[in-house]
C-alpha cells in the first residue's frame, strides 16, 4: 500500500519544504527557500512546480515562506494558510500572493478526490502555526496517512491525537539541550527555543516518537534540526533509543538541503 509518496526537500533553520504526492494531487507544505531552490528540489525527485496543485503553509516565519511570493508570480499556485499567519506575513497590498491565497482558521481541511489534507494547531511563537496530516483513502476501504509537525515547543493532546495512526511522520528534533545551553546563542534566544512555544528537543522528540509508534507509526523522519545546536547522529541515537521495543520501524534524519524520502 503506497498511495502516498513524500519527501522533505529542505529541512532546518535555513529553510523548509515538503513534497507530498497521492493518486489525486501533488502538493507542497511550506516553501522556505527560494523559488529556484524549490524547483531544483522538485526536479531532483522527478517533478516540477508546474505539477503542484496547492501549497500549504505551516506559519509565516521566513524559513517556511521565503519562496512564496516569487512562486506566486510565476505559477499562481493556490496557497493555503491560516488567516493570522497571512496577515503577519504579507505587508505589501500589491503582493502577488494575495491573489492566490486561501485563508483558514487553525483547524481546516482541503480535499483532493480521495485525499484529505487536514491542518491542526501547534504550539509555536508565530501568529497561528499548524501541522498537517495527509490521508488517502482507497476505494477498497484501505487508507494511508502522513503527518508533519515541526516548530513545536511542546507536545500537546491535539498534536498526539492528530498524528496518531499516521503510517509515517516528519517530527521536529531541533536541538540537544546541553548543546543549546553551552552554545553561542544569546540568553533570550535560548529561552525562546526552550519555551513551550519554541522548538522540540531531541529528548521530547523521542517521547513523541515512542507514543506514535505505540499508535501505529512505522516510518519516522526527524526534521528541522538546528545547525548550531544539534548533530544528526545525536538526534537519531536519542530517538532510536526510545524505539528499541518496536519492530519494522524506519528512522532517518532529513537532509538540510537534499531530498529525503519519507514514505
């Protein structure tokens, strides 16, 4: 059963973009790198912005939205985001993106045939951040579900319920707490990252992964790692240790600048 295919194209503090394909649609979640970089990432996996039917935005921070305006000017792809995030992002009344926007509350769904994209609120210091699940239901009654939640300061009941049952997920493993505390960031930034509206540590990512594995998730990709405050092997080892009791689990760390297959 492989009705969904997904890749992280870019992942981390310098930019994020995720590609998801079902039988019904090809979509992007975020475009936090240049339009050219998004196109390069898509071409590397055999597709193009010409094939993207919609873009879904998690929140307004630049590492998730950098390429949106140029993509809008060139391709006019329908772009879905929360109303508060759009208001925080767009300052220019002549922005091309305004003509392609579909504004939503923090809980919304968009359907493409038998594929449903669902947004849910996540705790982050932005106007209104969301995560997404993408579920494809086949005519034979079977289903496949992918979930994404990065930029999450803490694990909430909503997060657990919305990601539960996903076959595959991208979850945040942003920082190693000791590296962050000993690192060069100013105190106020460290406090922000460690807060309930900041970013998820490796240890909390491990707890989230263990819970999701208990509820059926088999494939994990760790995303949004900090270049300054984490090492991919450290993040992977921390989360893998929490998954030792589960069989048939796959775990990978998303590359910051190359496609990483998820499903």
